[in-house]
C-alpha cells in the first residue's frame, strides 16, 4: 500500500460532525503546489470562483466559467491527499433549475474528483440543494454576502444589519434543512453570525463573520499578501509575499541588466573538464 493510500481523507459527514468542536480550517487554492501546502494544514480546500479575480484579473466572479473551475479543480486535486476538496459552482451554472444544477455539479465532481460543490443562495436555492444532496452530491451552502449577486446588493456591502438579519437567518435555516453539510457566512455582523451558529445544526464557516463560527475560510492570496488590488477588512495578512516577490523580480532585473546574472555558477563549460561536476565520494565509500 502506498503512503498516500493510507491517508484518511476528510469527508462531508466528518465536517458535519465537527459542529461545535475544534474550528474547521479552510483556505482556497487554485494550483497544485499551493494545494499541497494547504493540504498539510487545512481540513477543507476550496477551489473558489475567486480564481477569476485573483489569477485571471477579472473585475468580479461573474465571468468565471465552468471550464475554468474544472481546470483549476483538476490542478488542486493533484495536490490534495487528506483535505476535503470543494469546488465552487460559477454564476449561471445552477440558478436556472435543479436539473441544470445537477448536470453541472455532476460534471464538476466527475472531472475534478472533488468531494463536494459550493453554491450561493439561501431560501431560493433550498430546492436545488435538496435535489443535489438526494442524488449523492454533497453541498456546501453560502449565505450573507454572496459575491455572484453583487450587482443586486449594489456592491460588496455588509449583509444582515438590523431587521435584515432575519433574512440571513432564514437563509441559513433553509440550506441546513435542505441537506447542506455546512454553510459559509460571508460579511455579516458578529452578533448575527453567533446567533446563526448557535441555531443551525450544521457547521458555519465564517469569512468576515465571527470567531464563534465553527470554522474560518480566507482566499489564500489575500492571506499571503499576494493579491494586493484591494484588502477586505476581514483579511489578516500572515505574510507579504507580494512585496517580497516584487523585490525579488527587481533584483533579478538589475542583475540581468548589469550582467551579474548568470554568474559562473549558473553556466556550463564545454565538457573538457568535468571534475567540477562530479560529486566527491564520501570518505570510505567504494
């Protein structure tokens, strides 16, 4: 048996049983190397439609296609051994009908090897979530600020303040009753997130919500300081890789222009003297 075969992967039922326990750790990933790093530390890896903005330079997630999600989902799958892999359903691939949602969700699962899909919406998507889960496709729900509906909201605004909070509560209850195994709460007031976490039976995963949620998710490029176009209030930067990368590129450019790179260590001889390329034997080796 291979080492990878002995790794016990996280499953949707395992996530659901974590309700009220040790907080679930979730990050996005879009490439194999990043997925492999995240897999060593995360319970859930989400191939988010944020890939459109973070990697493809789109102004919002609305232009992301199913083909893009499949491409990145396949890449992330190659780097994941234990975390639960969830792939976002992009805008326009599930809203028309439960049947449309099933066709596209089935394609995501079959072609990427993901264990679950994520879709946005509460009460209005409950029938679709029920349709998918009854046909063997686990669903992570997403309520509060749903970026695919950004035009309806008039921007990336906090949702659920004041009396509007009851709408978010109803959405969270509806997706739980429909069979979602977890629900993302995005950009809602702390008190509301605490209330929803206490009232719904499935784990809540916060992003701009509350530390009381059953887990947290961030876009990895935000957390690492790689995506610098804007910085949401709810993001904590654990590194500034964007600045480090720019400094490294600037140093490389300077070395090339001054002919400091490549140096002698980085070029090859004509083969006449290969002694410098032969690794010396350890003392006592035959």
